[in-house]
């Protein structure tokens, strides 16, 4: 059986129809959901972008070790495991951060194709005149960063020139040339729908026609009050338009899979690395850059991500409440492919639980950044068990507890009324840190509940 893995950046699950959204158009991913399995309780592990890719590829957390860094010795990514099983593997990505000098997330693939021009990729040097689309004070990053983006952006004339269409088009062409391999891994990683959000205008107009104000395409990570209601609505339209464009091209890729007769012997998995606060909880962004010593909690808008799987030997149109994390994806896919899942990683296969023949891979999901930060540096961890969500910052921030079944928006902190529940989750969290190899110093640094 073949395997296609599609990873995108900064996609909120609740902006997809298959996760209950009723205004953003995502027909292709909705169709993938209907033809396979939709996991409702998948939580990011190591946060954010590059650490999540490590969790996903290597099935090992890095929030307690290297964090944002290349793959270190001793970690075997999925593509290397599948090559040993005779798979031809191809990596197609526009994700500059994974392919930048010094990074090595392309290791182990038979072929690599880098789609150039995303964000501030050092690609175009042409002199380009550009004007900030809004008051620079509302924008994240400095002028040099934005200038690099607009130089690359100057090469975009029609929809096909945007990164996610180019990436999916390259994947379609690769399939046409390579579909006769006995078995293959096609691994696709697109930086969309990460900001800056500037899709072709007709996509934005689907959601905010006639808008004439400033376009805050790269909102400052901050408390959300610096945007007017109209600007915030337009930011959501820019984001939704970016999602709809990416979704359309994923749909074309899935059509190519059908056209080539691959659907009956190809597994497909789709996921993202984290979400984004668009005014919820008073935040704009995915983490704070105001005072790096003061972290933000990982509410579900950021921590809970989409995970869709389709394969000939999986149920169709089924929703699953199995608790999952990115480290569990590769072992699960190897199990689906009929291969022995690795036993030397933090991740575990969910296939036995899917088929009703075994336990779920985990009882709690932990979302966090570097737990070995310097003293006084507030790092939140979200500990979720599918019903309860504990936001924990040790002694450096207030503990918060939410029942996400009755309070999915996490608006009502019920810590004081349910201290015993919080204590139980916290104890599981500390045991889990020890289990994955945290030092006692790291565990002790998280030992205070509040």
C-alpha cells in the first residue's frame, strides 16, 4: 500500500466543515473526512512548527530536549523506516523553515523538491516597490522581513503561482511520473495557511466582499484589541480565503489519485501543526512575543488540530474520540500499511483501538514548549484527557481547568470547584514527563500545581 502524507501550517480545526464550521468552504477536506476517519481529539505535542514536524516524522517528543532544531542522531524518521521496507519516497515542500541551511528534515527521502518563494525565503532579489498594507504597528516583524516577502510575492500573478497550489501541482506531476512504483511515500508539507494571509483577492471576497479598510495580513502577536471589529472580520476573511484555496488544490491532488487508479491501494493522512487565536480569549497570534517570560495558555484554538486518515483497510465516514498526538501518526500509518510499528519511540499505533482490538495509544495528551526554560520563564503546558483540559504553568502562572465537553470554548475556569480533578491530571502529567525521559530537574520544575 502507498502512503500520502499532507501537512499544512497554522490550520484551525474549527475552520473546516468536517469539524463543524458552517461558513468556511472546505469541500475537499470534508470529502476526505467522509471517505475515511476524522479524529476529534488530536492535540499538538511539541510546539510550535518545527518541533511538531519532529514529533510527526520521528514519533519522538522534543519539547524536553532539542526543541526547534534539526533531527538529532538516534531519531529515525518515517521516510527512513519505509525506505528499509522498499518504499520509494519523495518530499515536496514549500516550507522554508524545514529546508533552510542547517535543517535536515529532508533526510532519508529518495527525492526532494523545494517549491521556492514562501514567506521570506531568500529567493527573489529583484527591486520591488511595495507599500505596507496597513499601519506597520499592527504587523508582526520588521520592514526587512516584509520586504523579502513582497519581493517573492511579486512573482505571483495567477492563482497557480501561490505556494500551496504550486506544491500540490508538483505533487500531482510527481504522481503521474511515479505511480507505477510498487509502493511509495509522498510526503507534502506546505507552509500555508500560515500568515501572512494574502490569497488571490477573489478568495477573500468570498468572505468579506466590498471591504475597503486596511488589510492586516500579518497581525501582531498581541492582545487583540488593537484591531477594530471590521479589521478583525477582514483578518478572518483573509485566513478563510487562504484555507479555501489550499483546500481546492488538495482536492485536485485527490482527483489525481483517483485518475491514476491509486485510491484502492493508497493511504492518505492530513494534519496541521497548530492553530491560531483570532480574538478568542483576547489573543491574536499563536503565542506571545510581548514578554517572552510570560507564556500564553494552549487553549483548543491552538492546541487541538485536524487529523484525517483514509485507507482501504480503515472504516469510512467514522469519527473517532481516540486521544491522539503527532507522535502517534507514523506508528499508526505503519500499522495500517501492514508493517511493524516502531517500539523505540514515544508514539504508539492507534490501529488496535480503531479496530476495537486494543487500548488507545494514550490517556493524556500534553501540549507544551520547552520545559527546560530558564528559571522565571513561564511555560504553559496543556494537559488534556478528552474531557478535561488543565492549563499549567507551575508556580509562575494561575492554573486553569476546563470541561471541554460542556465548555468547548474554555470560557469557564472551574479549577477551584474541581481541584481533585486538576490534581489527578497534574499527577498523570508528571508521571508522563518521567516516562518520556525528562530529567528529575525538569520534572521538579513542573511539580507545583499552582
